[in-house]
C-alpha cells in the first residue's frame, strides 16, 4: 500500500491506482466525465484536474491518468484547480449546451453560462463510447479521427459501422445522451451511427428483444459455451 496526502489528510492507495481511483476509494469526490472504473483511463474531459506536489514541483494534471505514488501531495480544490475546471466546463458546455448532465455539473462548479459560442452536436469527445465498444464489448465499431479541435468520435471513415452489433453500450455510457437509440417493431436504430438492425422475437412473450447481430456475436465470443437455444427467449422469460 502507498501513503498519499489528499487535501491535507493522509490516505492509503493501492499500487497501480490512479490519483482519481485512490480518491474515489477513500470517499473523496473529484469531478469527472470520461472516467469509468471498468475502462482504461483517457483524460479527455479534463474535469478531474488536481494540483500535484512531488519532488518540490507542483503542477496541474488529470487525476485519472496520474499514478498514485508514495508521499505524493494532492490538492483537489485550490483556487487554481477550481478556475481551470470552470474553464474546462465552459468549453464542454459549448460542445453540448443541451446536455442536462453537463448543465447539472456546471452548476455544481459554479458555472451558469459559457462565454464560448455553442459549436457542437452534443459530443464532447470523451471517448467512452469508443472504449466501451473496444474494451468491454469487443466489437471495435468506433474509433477516433483527426486531432486537436478537429478530433471526432465515430465509425471509421464516418460510414455506417459494419461491426456495430446494436448492443447499445455506447448509448448507455454516453454522458451527454448524444448517441440515441430508437426501437420500432423489430428494428433497433443507433441514431448517431445511422445503424439499423433487425431484432429477434422472444418465443415466449413474442416481443423483439435483441439484435440478431448481437446474438451471433455473443455465440462467437462464448465459443459454444452458451447454446443457441439460450437466445430463443428474452431475459425476462428465461
């Protein structure tokens, strides 16, 4: 175990943890949007900025990507940190001005309006959809394109994603709700990716419940450990 100081109090952290993970495990809340405990750290939203003091040097850094180290000193709410977070929040609001979650977060940080002109479609390039699709689902249907202020998130070449199985993981994890999902009869559409998939009907209750592509993907991933008959019924009827 490592000994770290956060806001003038000593805490224990595990080897390999980030500053953000150590803080959250000790009940210390640090604002964050692009972090998820089951995904790799990305540091894209930059809301988790903290002030780190180590070896006589102090700097601002993203706590989700900075590893905990023995003797490190962390400040989560200095005037410098708060000012930087508010600026970041204003930039994020300009990208997703209609997001209720961002608006709520902004109020908590003392931001009630953004000085930047709204110029976005709701995506804040947090990369959660890319990481969940690649790291947890394993479909690899999404990716990053370009760099800097030209960076975008979506299917390769901005075309309909061939590998999308319609599982909806990207929709559920998106912090701004900009991806969207729509079901009409036996069709499920992932709206942002313009992907429409046919769904299988449950043999018991008769309702469509899962895309055929998702079932085929699951059967391939489980290497016949799960029989095909398992998917004849929806989870409720099983």
